[in-house]
């Protein structure tokens, strides 16, 4: 079916119609992640992102939606922050940092030593959760498979968000 010429024409035409009606800022930038200069830090499909209205699956978020961001300091402050853009893509591996935490290896997470890519974490490192607590990494594990992933760019000066209760950071566009 993927080689069906008629289907290709229908998909192409329908895509043009939809894109003419829905502003570009609401379309994820599919595929730009791989080789697109976005650094590779992402969370997979199904990850719950903390928003002012409660947790929301990452795949349902769009530019302009608000998430909870944490400004780190003497007393960490949760703030409402807009999503500026989203890039989606695919990955063949992720890192599992606990029962609820799975991210791409290059996703920066906040540790007691500062921001580190998840793939560099070792047993005993301490990572910050969405409540501002440092919790030990017990058994970081590389998980291979097929993952649809999403990179969020947050508009607050902290440039972070909470994914399944884990404090994650933007990866800056290069």
C-alpha cells in the first residue's frame, strides 16, 4: 500500500488542504530532529508533561500551550511557561532512569552536579524530580526499540519542563 500511487496523491492533496487551513505554528516539525541541529534531547510518546491544568501526554501538546517550568534558585519556583516550538522524530534507543522515567540519551536532566545528558548518568547520581527533590539513580538502562520522540522548546528563561515527574531541559537549536 505504501507504493500505491493513488494513495500518495490523496495523502499529498489532503495534506495541502489541511496545511492551508491550520497555521504552520501548530504543526510539529516531523523528522527535523534527526540531523536537524536540535541536539537530540527528547521524551517519547506517552510521556506526561506537567501543565497548569494537570499532566498531559506530550503528543497532544502544541506551540502556545503552557507547561510548568521550574526556575532553580535558593527556593525553586514553579512557573507557567509557553511552548515555543515542538520537533518530533524517531529514535532507536532511550534511557530508563526508573520506573517512570524514560528519555533519549542526550536529554539533559538536572542533577546535583548541574545539567547532564541522561545517557551519561551512573548509579548513585542524584537527579531532580518535579518537586525539586534530588533522588538517586538506581539502575540506568539503555532500552532499544522504536520510539516516537518529541523535543519541546520552552519560552521561559529557565527553559525546562517536567516530564513524568523528572525535571528536563531544552536542548538548544544549533
